[in-house]
């Protein structure tokens, strides 16, 4: 569904949140992961800026059977609120028409959280029903929303530098990452940490951990001994080496068991005695979220319409 005329739809944070159909996005994400990796690989360009920030561009986001593509431009400033600022451009694949401009912080939080939920649900023991979070910000909230859509959880615990934020997740507040690992069968880490928060001694057999913070060079949430002792699944091996969990921990590709796409295609078993999922994020995931949100917003008459060419 496209809106008619050369009009661009502006979708801010509240517009995106209101238009997220969790089931529809999860379906698009699952289909995207099952699609074999396209050639040539999409571009992920990142540069340090003078001062505390970084700039990143991801393009193009492409999915089979979706007649559009995305280009995302982000600025990351860890001390800012929000820390991520930018836009995602949704273009028609037929003629490049700019269909929508979406707030990238919202898009990134939702697509990363729902992709993480899909991966966590897929890789964790089906009988695991206790869930823990290390870091309780926006990324944790969207991951929790996706995980609650996929299975029932008997207990949710969390730790955060701000205990009130952990309580508002909502979750039972505990004191440390190690306390989360002791209480939960499934642990999701979503922080800006550059030092490992959990090591091999902190986890036990049968646990699954999803680490979302190791998405840029130097960011680390899990120690190398824990990664080496676990079955490590990533979204892209090359990215994990250059800017993700493998590279930041000084590990080689041999430490990685494979990708989530291979698991969802049935090429690798889903459940292992101890597993870790650590994604970097791929451009097509932005398209999956943006396309579902755009369709919903057009149908509901939501957003603000502007004629950028007028």
C-alpha cells in the first residue's frame, strides 16, 4: 500500500510506536533472516566525529517482495537523551520516491528489540520462562514487548544504573548483572558497556544470553571466556569480526557457530546447552520495521504529510 501523490509521510516517535504491529514485524523479520545473504553486501558506514559522537549510515535495506528500500542515517551520542538521533528514509523501489521519513531512534529500538526477541525465543530452551535484563532502557522495553508476544514469562528481573528505570520496565529489581544471571534462565543485555559485565563463572548450563550492546568496535558486555565457552550465534559473521562481539573480544570466526539465518533455515539446531546471540544489526531489518509501520500508518491516516518537492 502506497499513499497517492508525491507526498512524504513524516512519522515521529509516537507515530512509530502507535503503528508497530508486533506480529506483522516479527513475521517480516523471520522471513528476512531466512532469506540467503544477498550479494553484494549492503553498506554499513561508521565514522567517529570530533568529540563524543559517531555517525553511521546503513543502506540499502532490501527484502524480497517489499517494493521499497531504506537508507538510515544515525548520530550516536552516549550522554545525550536520546543517545541515538537521525532519520530513516523509506523510498519506492520503482522510482526512488521518498515515501516516508521516520525517527531512527524509534525504528532502531523497535527493529533491534523485535529481532532480538525473535532470536532469543528461537535459541532459548522452550521450557525457559524466567527472564532477566541487564540495562533497562528503550531497547530492553521493545525486546520485552516482543518476548511477551512470543511466550509467557513467570518472572522478569532487571538491573540498571537507575533502579527506577528497571522497576518501570516493569521488572523485579536486582543489584547487579551477576544477580540477573543467577535469577534468570534467559538474560538480555542492552547497555553501552565497554567492559565485560558477565563472564563464564557467572552463568550456568542451559542458559541463553542475548547481548545487544556489542554493536560497535570496543563495546563489550560478555567476557571472551564466556563467548568461547558458549555456542555463539550472530546476525553477520563479518560484522561480528569487524565491529561486534568477536572483534571486540579478540576472537576469530572459529569462535562463532553461525548465523541466526542458518538456524531459522534449519541448517543449524536451535537450542544448545549454553548459547549466546550477539547481533550488530542489518539494513534490511530497518526495512522490515519501516514497511510494516508505513503500511499501518497509511491505513490509519497517521503521521504528517509534506510535499518536499513543492
